[in-house]
C-alpha cells in the first residue's frame, strides 16, 4: 500500500504458491491547468501522475481494466479551450499530478488522495512561464560552428565552467520543463534555443560524436540567458586485449572514469567498443583525466 504503488506482501520465500494479493480499485483525477501569472487556461499541455514521494523515479505501470487510458508516469496530451483535464483509471493511493506545456516550467500538485471508485476533482495546477536560453556551439580550435550537437541541461549548484565528459542529466537532476523525449540540437550555424527554463544557474551540455562533451553554466535572468559552448576533439586511448601472450579478437571493451568500479560503468554513456582481429581497441574524443579500461569475453572479465 502507501503512495499508490499497489499491494505488498512481505516474508514470501520462493518457491511459493497461492500467494494472494488484493489489488485496490481505481478512481480518477480531474482539474484545470492554468497560467500562474495571468490565470488564463493552458490550451495545449500534457498531464501525468506519479507516486507522491518527493519527485522520485517515475514507475511506468499501465492501469489494467476496461477503458484504461492512463498509466503511472504516462503522459496524456490535452488540447482544450478551458484547460480542463481528466485522468481515468488512477489506482487508489496518494499521487502527484505533473503538468507540462511548451514555454512553461513543469508544474506539480502533490498529496492528491484518490479513493477506490472515487474522484479527486477541482485540482488546480498553475504553471509558471519560463524564460528562453539561447546558445551557440563552436569548435574551440577553429571557431567554426558545430551543427547537430545534442543539447541537455540541468540545475547547477555552483558557478561551474567548462567541463569535458559530462554524462547527461545526472548530478543536480533535470530541470523542470525539459521533456526527456525532446530532441534539442544545434542548427547549421551552431545555434540553439530552449524555452520554458526557470531562472537561476543552469549547466548546459553539448555532445557531438566528433568531439568530446562540453559544458558551460548559464545564469538565467528574468530576461533569459545565453551560453557559448566550445568543443574540442579531445584525446584518444588504445591498447590490446590479450590472454597470456595471445591477442583476443571480438572482446568487449569498456571505458570508465577512474574510480568507477565494475565492467560496464561507462564514461559519457556510450564508451564501449570491440577488439579487432589483432585484439586492438581504441577510444577517441576523450576529455583530459584518468580512465579505467576493462575487457570481457564469454562471460569472463579482466581486472
């Protein structure tokens, strides 16, 4: 029970049979999405619900049953003149409703108790308009624009500065308003714009397969903010996978930041390769720093 995550039974030891779980019924949530400043209804927005646990991980469980429309963490799009929304088949429990709309910060209303066969009505979600971040991605050596760089951003707790090898939305966590499915890339001139960002410091990261990752901190004011990200080609690291004195082809090789123990802990999210016929491997576009390389083959792994 609790938090709407369904029934639990402790002390069950496998193998076990005839374990009975009583599943609570469902209810619904209805409400209105509004602009927090003007009070006017939002017309195009998405609504989802998640466990009321202070913004923890969203668990995707599709509600089963006739007419089921909404699952946990699953967004439903609305296009209404009055900003109204209805979430059907919400499991009984305590939930947080999340509203997202282009140009607005993510808005939440927590501690919504849904009872079995009940309806939690007149939920008012007020979204605050965000500001615009304008950015430019360039080659650090030539000054030329870098097109098709993938852009992500997150809250920054410090003044920051440039940094290589930044691995996405970790650390401070994603800022409200960023749709994880949204594909933000720099254009042919290296420019990009992101709407709906809250004011404050934002760490922005650019990734392009021809460069090492680069990050800069933008200070978002009420009028918006700008950021210039300069990417470098980075360095490379190579070696040979061997068993005794014999090179091993087709071994899986993983690159991780020094101190990240375990095969498969990858720096930057995609630094894996396979050794060639002579057992050789190479990684390119690496930021300065210490790394650990490990190899595996047929279920066995190196130190």
